[in-house]
C-alpha cells in the first residue's frame, strides 16, 4: 500500500483542476491609466484581450477585427454578418460580424455578452471596448485619483436596470445623457443643442473643433458657450460643443475639415430646406472629461440604479 502512495500523489497532481467559481463581488474597483481611461484584461474564447471600459453604452463588447481573430470568434451563421453606413466610421461604411461569446473579465465571474467585431479600427489604445454594465458586480468603482478634501458625492439616477444612460429634460426635450472618459469634451447633437439655446442656457461660439469617437474619424463640431452656472443633471458645464454639418463648419471656419457626410445630418445643427420636417435623432449629450476630470471616483451602482460621482468642482 505504501508503494502505491507516490503513484496516487502523481495521479492527483496530473489530474485537471476544475477552476473555482468566482463569486460576484459587492464592489469591483478599476483604476484609470495615464490617459484617463480604465482598462481590464478580458478572456474572450481563446485569448486574453486588453479592453478599454466604456461608461457610455449599455450592451456588449466591440472588438477590433484582429483581436476577434486572435480570440477565434466566428460569426453566427446567416445572421452573424452585415454592413452599415454611418458618418462616424472612415469611408462611411463598414462590415460587422456578431456572436454571443462568454467573456471573463479578470477577477470577475464570466458572462455572455453580445460581441461585434468591425472591419475598421474601433480602438487605437486597446483590443476593443466593453461596457461597464457587463461587469458582474453590485457596484463598479472607477478611481481617477485620491479624493481631495472638500469633495462631495453627486447621485444621478440611471434610466433603468442594467443601463448606463441617464434621462433629463431641457426645455421641451427629453435628453439622453451619457458619461464618457474617452471624450475630452462634452459633445451633443443638434436637437440637444437647439434645446439648450431655446431655453436660453447656451449660445453658439464662433469656433470649430473636431470630435474623434474612433480612429481615423474627425467630425466637425461648433463650440457652445454655456450660461454662467449652467448644470446638467447637477454637473457644471464648461466646454460644450454641438455637432455641425460639413457645410456649416466651412461657413463658420473656412479651414475646417471633417469626415461627415449627408447621412450624418440628422445629428447636426443645420436643417436644410428639404429637411425642415425631419426631427432628426433623439437629443443626446455625451459628458466628457472637461467635467469628469474634476471627479476622483465614478461608480456604476447597479443595486441603487444610479451613478455616484465624487467630485470637487472649482
């Protein structure tokens, strides 16, 4: 019997070890990198990918095509491939592929999420982008820095269970709000800008800039000067811009160059004579780092259906 003991030990060591199930934590902490974004290693099928965490959308994982290939992802038969047109992508058109893989963020339980990989780059700084709502934790804390004295907590209700978006009202418009650390400034579409101006809360500035939501994309936007003391969802507004068409950008600034097209006009502030009856897309505002850089902590509170922001505004 003693002679069998070493063999039993060897067999035990050679046997496959079943991975322990990871419990859902009450709080999961992310820290931002030097560029102001949080990142997380995420196992997607056959590969561990470097993923940027996004605050501003509700569903799924968006991957660069080479990362999807490394992971061994294959699209669903028949329904797993298509194309779409949008001015927010270079050339205005791209092919997408779709599946529903299980992803495992480092330190968290696995979860099935919709995954899309696109024929154009979606992230220059990572293999892809994952919504913070996909992380299985009661609360996700994004730590930007140590909390300075005199900070206060801002509680902003989310739209609904599992969603990241926020609803507010500006004048007669119900406006969709999102938070996004990857956007240097606060950007909005035409209807949100028009609602602010109609309410006397902002006025146009004679300046043109560019919104770069994806690599290779530069969409023109016009500066807005907020009314002194303006807050949206309790957050003070500083550096706001509204999407404008290419034609408007050229009129405002003869040197302006962008990549927008006529198909993107629904999100711009110009309404041409043949589009007067069209309302355009629902009003949206993306609150960027011009506001969020004054915060030390941003928490996605799933249990409380809210965002908790710890900030010290000047």
